[in-house]
């Protein structure tokens, strides 16, 4: 596991309300002016049918006219708090996509009480 620096370049906090798979987060710009690992953290989440679950999240780099570049899918598990790290990413614009909920690519929705992205 790669630890995140306390002095990261940027962060934002939000929530997720009824997202289906395929939904994208807002875009952020990582100028790569530090060595901080990019991370996504969920605090308190549930899915359509309730119960504990995992959410597959992929960070993607925008590439203009070329297809966006996936940086790998990580699973964030519902419960108290879970964090997934992608390492120190190159300077670019990024977003994350909700790829799976409870291992499924359709038929579920996700709610997250508190979402934090740091980069």
C-alpha cells in the first residue's frame, strides 16, 4: 500500500447519490507538483438492495481525441471507511468511473455518504 502525503496537491469531498455503473466523477487536474499518491476514499456506502458490498472504481486520464487511459480498477468495500490508491500519477486531467457494484456491471445503484479524492 502506498501512503498519501498529508500535503497533497489537491483534494475534494463530495457524496454519491444513486449512481449506476458507468457514471463518472468530476474531473480534477493533477499538476504532478508533488509525490502524493492519488486516492479515492468512501465513508459509509450502501447499494440498491442494502447490505455490504464492494464498488469497482477506475481512475482514468483524459487524453483529448484519443481514448481515455485507464489507470486500473480498485475495489472499495462498504462498511466504515475504505481507501484505494493509484500511486503518483503524471500531470494530466483525471476522473474516476464507477465500473461495478457488488461485482455487477448493471442493475445496482450506489450511495456513498462521504467521498474524498486526493491527488
